[in-house]
C-alpha cells in the first residue's frame, strides 16, 4: 500500500504544489467535491462517513457515524451537491443505495438495493446532479449509468459502458462518463452519445470539471492527475 500521507493536497493552476492537510483525518479519502459555499466534502469510504470542511481543513460537520456501517453509510463512494446546499451520496461499496440529504445534513430519503435489476446497483461509484434535478449514477459493476428523478424514480438506463467509474455534468447538462475500457464519453442529458475518446492509459477513478471546460482525471495506475482541454472541432 501507499505510505501514510495527507488527506488533501492543494495544487496551483499549473500543477505546482501549494500545500496539504488532513494527515490524520481520513481512513480512506475516496472522493472529494466542492460544496456550493466553497468548502470541501471528503468521502471517507472505509470509515463510513463524510466530512464537510472549509478549504483549510477545519471540519464543519460529519455525516455518518465513524466505523459504524449502516448508520447510514456502508463504504460510501461519492457525493454530489445541488445549488441550495443539499446533496446526494452514492453508497457504495458495501451497499447499493442513494441517500438524499438537505442543506443541514439531515437525511431526506434513500432508494435502491444491491442487485442487477433496473434501479438496483452493484457499486454505485459516481454520482452527479443535472440542473433540472435529475440524478445520474455510475452503476459500476453493472456496467451502466442510470438516471433518476430527484425523488429516486428510475428514468433511464444507459448500458454502453464497461465498469463506469464516474459521472460529472457541465453547465449545459451534458454528462461526462469515464469507464474502464478506458473511454471518456460525452452524453446529452437524455443519454444520446455526443462524443467519445480514449483519455488516459488505464482510465480514471474520479473526474472533475474545471472553469475553462478542462477535465481533471484522477488515475490510480499510474498514480497521478491528468488535465485535459477540449479540442475545437
């Protein structure tokens, strides 16, 4: 395994090292996301919890009970926010559920189960929310992406992927899907394929979109961040 290190590393826009923090904060910092107010959400997968922090590492709130699977998480994998501060959690490696929370961190609803039927999950690994409220989930071991309403009603199943790792959406409601072929696919909000490429050597475990339409890919083999820019047609 890798040696012990910080939970969060801050880089400059040119990739240079700025700082780091959280050496003893997390057991397994699996995913990270920005909150609507500029803070950070860190998914601590193997301790069954999520930390909501400021950008200097001070913990504002913890969601989920530490080291207690099922309260409510069982190895959660990803988090996605809506503009009002509410959020959804993909849960995850030991569960097959999506949890919806309000801006205060109170659980509103949960849906899904472990399985292969439409609406069920085998490792819901990535999650994002479109501007119209639709919830998009990378159902990794079922090799599909599923679309739900904000209340958890199944809207669509898209199965043209191999073990999709993550999904992110841009301001135009276009959906980026990174899978294990590896390919990076661009979809419309209704699942139509708009473009496809081979982005990196072995695929990305996580993705994030930057302000200049740049795409950040978190790779695990090799262990690095790759930054992509769109090419004009």
